[in-house]
C-alpha cells in the first residue's frame, strides 16, 4: 500500500483521470535514452521517466500503458492533437510551452556535466580552464555556444550525441560538456571507458524550478495532471524518487 496517499478533490466536470483509468494511458516519447525509450532487445518502455510514470500508474490504478514514439519537436503537437495523454519524456518549463500545456510537479533536476579522463590529468574544473584544450559537445545546444565563447578553446562539435563520450574515452578530445544524467548512465554501462564527471564543476544550468524535469499535459486535463503531481510529491516525501534516481546513476544532487 501507499500510506497516507490521497488525491485532491477537483471541483470541475473534468474526469480525465477516470477516463485514463478505464481506457489505459497512452504515453508520447521521443525514444530518448536514458530518460524514456523502448529497449531495443525487449521493446519494453524503460528509462528514468518511464520508471516515474509507471510508478504513478501503479499508484493511480492505471493498468494499461501503451507508448507512441515521435520526434522531440512532435511531442507537444501530438499531445494537443489527442494522440497521447502525457509527454512522458524529460521536458522543461518554458514560457512558450506553458501557454499551451500544463506541467506536473517537478520531479528531478539535471544540468550539464564536465567530463574528463579518469584522474582529471589536465586539472580542468570550470569552463575557463578549457583554454587550449579540445572539448566536445552536441551542435545546436547551449553547451556548444558556451564552449565557443571560451577564448582559445578547440571546439569539437558533434551531430550525434552518441559519439561525444566514446571520442573522449579514446583521447580524441580532452574534455566534453553534456547532460549529466546521460553521462552518469554511460559511465555505469561502460566502466572500461575510464572517464569521470568533474565533482566541483559549477553548472551554468541553475538549480531552480525551471531547471527541473517535468511532464506535459493538456490544459483541460486538470484531474489527471493534479493526480500525477500528487503522486510525485508523495514519492519525494517517501524517498521513492531517490530510489529511481539511484538506479540510473543519479544522486541527491538531482533530487
């Protein structure tokens, strides 16, 4: 059981939670490892976000969960068109998104991490230390802009994030800047790469509520979004969120 868990009574005609309990939940994801993805071996929906949402479904007695994959930029349009009931992929609050969707209670935080070979041979701690070194990240991201603004950095841009860390592991680059949860999960999967996250790196993505990962809902689905938010608050209070984060190599810093 889930001691002391209760749902807020919503005084409206909206019965979005009841409908989902009856028909099952359809989740939209961009197949985004390690957040929300279909396991290529089993075709099971898994990942950090899948674990949070599946836990919520158990608590809310939603027995059937099916998944639709679309590109990241198709997630909100698909939600609004009614193709799925939740954007079940790590998504952040922005002013423009908040005009068209509702967001759940924020459930974990992540920023960029600075990744270096094990032992940090060049003693790199902050972006300013990267002068004269070759540093990789994904093209088209904030990270790419920040790195290119460092004087004398040798910038190495990648179109595919899956190349960034392997290239560092074989010594093609001296450091990399990328999503800390992705790096943590890769480190767990590939101990042979001998890389580490710089402990005292200060992220440029600040730890405030807009830096937290959430899920998106249709604005009319008040009963449904408030139920999911109630679950996440209960999970935080009862240390269940911490357990899921630990499974994916994340720590209290991300809570």
